[in-house]
C-alpha cells in the first residue's frame, strides 16, 4: 500500500464512498480534528500512568477511529435508495458511552468534591490530558456544525461530549496520582 497517491495535490480529498471534497470542507475539519485528538490521546497513553488507564485510552483510540470513519463517509453513498446500508462502517454504541460514564464514576469516587473550576496544569501528564480535552471540545464543535449540514448517527456527538468530560475527570485523577497541586480558579473581585 503506497502512502502517497498524488490525488490530493490540487486541494481535494476523497471521502469514504469516493466523493471528492475540498480539504478545507467541514467534514474534513471534523475528522481531522478527531485524528488530532487521537494523537493527543496516544501522547497521554505514553505517560507513566496506571495500566488500567492506558488500556482505557487504547479503547478510546479505537472508538475515535470509528468516529473518524463515520465522519469520513459520504452520507449519500452510505445508504442505498431502499434505506439499506451500502458501505460497511462501524458505529458508536450506547455501551461505548456508558463505558465512559462508568469509568468517570469510578474515578470520581476517589476524588475530592469539586467546588471550583481548576486551572489546567500541575504536572506534564495532567497538562497533556487537558490539551486532549480541549481538542475533544473542538472536535465536538466541528462535528456539531457538520451535523447541522449533513446529519449522521448522533451517538458520535454524545460520545465526543462524554469523552471531554472523561478527560476532565481523568486530569483530576492524574493530578491526585502524581500528587500535583490542583489550583482552584477563584475569580478576582473587581
């Protein structure tokens, strides 16, 4: 399999299904940002963190590839006129979302109650987690914009929303794990 095809040299790329669109198309921005998020998750997974968390991040990376394939699919080519699926693409399930919720619940049981927003940082791994959270929020915003133009399975939006929450809770867990200081944001009085 060749890495370069030269078919994108004029500023277009092919969606799954063959349709060519400009590389700046909202669909490309959407799945490109999910790919960026997946890379940050990989960076986070490479940190010195608990094996259980690394395994969770591998599972999340797999799900992000699924989301990328959903977003990279031309909706008109994905379904036949009789409503049956033409292209075989994986899906995000309710169980995938529940997995994130259960993992958040487990982590929250070990954490002090949150009374304020917290400033990102305190340890390199915590900072990587916050960067991933921010990229996840951007991916969610772009996917939501795409959804308004061309709808797709809305469990993708739910998953991205829950994943950003998961990454926030994970950042707090890593703060505790690395015994870093969690700095509360207290607005200055004017």
